[in-house]
């Protein structure tokens, strides 16, 4: 298991310290575009329930639609995120950061549509109104610091929630996400 005090490195788009579990739901970024935006999401399957491996199955297109009534409504979708941070801090990477994951859908950031083209999507295992765990915030801060160091166009001013880029459709990461606490931890990671 990953040590939560290590500094993360990125090599060829893949994060050291994360389990690599490649999803088929990705494609190339247009014109070799580099990531410049970090989008924070939440996900729980079934909604507001944690554990069970269903998120992994969903991103790998193998979610059993019979396992829960809700799954029948989403099992045919083909979506992914670059990285999942589970409640216990475990990280699973599904798509290389240099690739285009299918996480944002119809979206707009700073006047630019199709945020998947230029963003990295990180999912926190959680729900809008359920507090995230401290270890999730710490892992997110470490990963974000590594991404900002690795991708020159990305900076602290280019971190947003899914609800900010798709406000008519999405609500995550929700009011339970403590942005101030996250930014404090990120500042500590970046400046010691």
C-alpha cells in the first residue's frame, strides 16, 4: 500500500504510488494538447454507499446491472476519470494523464468548451453532503502538487469542481468538499 507521506512522481503520464488499472474509455487529446485544468469530482456506487469495487467496474465497463437497481440506469455508459481516491486514501489510476479521459461531459471553463480536451479528472469516493476523509484531502493535495510540477500550464488557479464547469448538470464535489482545507494542504505540499 502507498505510504501517505511520500512525494508522488509522474512518469509517462502515470502516477507512482497509484494502482494502475487502465480503462478502455479514453482517447487522444486534440493536437497533443497538454493538461492545464484539474477537475475534482465525487462518485459513489450505489449512491452514498462506499466500497464494493463498483466504481472500478464502472470505469472498466463491467458493472453488473443486476447488482443494484441504480446500476441498470448507468451500466451502458462509457465514462472514466484519470484517478480515483478512495475513502481510505488508496489511489487507482484508470487513464494516463497525457490521455483524454471521459469525465467532464458537456462543460466549459474560461470560455473553452469540452474540458476533457485539456483537463485531468480526479474522483473522490464520496457524495455531495457526506464529509470526505482527511486522508483523501491529503492524497489529493499531494497528487495536485505533483501534477502542477509536471504540467507547466497547470496552476493553483486552474483547479475547479465538476459543478463549476457543468453547473446545469452537476453538483459535485458538493458542499461537503472543504476547498479551504484542501488549498491549505496544497500550499503546504508545494511550499513545505
